[in-house]
C-alpha cells in the first residue's frame, strides 16, 4: 500500500500506474498474484522465492512490463522465527526478476517507509539496466 501511495502521490502517475495489490495473507498472495501454495509452504511468505513470485504475478495479472513486491517483517514482533526488519523486495521488469534481501531498523512505520523507498529504487535500477541493454535503434 505504501509503495502504491508513493507512486500515486506524483501528479500524472495514472499514465504509468494502473493497479496494485495488497496481499497480507498467504491466501491473498495465492488468489491475487498466483503465488503457488507450495512456495509459501516451503519457503514462507517472507522469502526470496515468494518475493519473486509476487513481482512476476503482479506484472502478469496487470498485463504490465513491471511488477514490484515487498514482503517482510515490520514488527513489532518476530514472525515465524524471522527477525523484525527482514524484508525481501522484488522487481519483475521486461521478463526478468530481481530480488534483494534487506535488513532495516526502526519502528514499524520506519521499516515500511524504508522498504517502500528501497523497492522503488530497485525498480529504477531495473528500468535503467533494461534501457542500457536495449540496443534497438529507432
């Protein structure tokens, strides 16, 4: 939600942002993003694998070239043995998925803000890399 809010706060965002998904539960990740139950059972919701499936699923479901994902533990308590501040951010861009593991400190709000900023930075990096790798001449 915070990622989408960060984007739509910018005038003209509707030209590039068409839809978003807030999937807190495993069931929502499966239903809305197509994350396989096996991925969630084997790796849990807070994992590199789930972040990759979420990003790819978001792009696929939206018919978009880019899909972003954030999954982690914002606190105040550990979840399933995973520490507060552990976050996986994912970016599906033009057929490729990149996932990064991050560790943030602070309050729940601060961790969420850091995660939203990090995934948007990751998206910019992925888009820049795609543009640099595109050798097509017009």
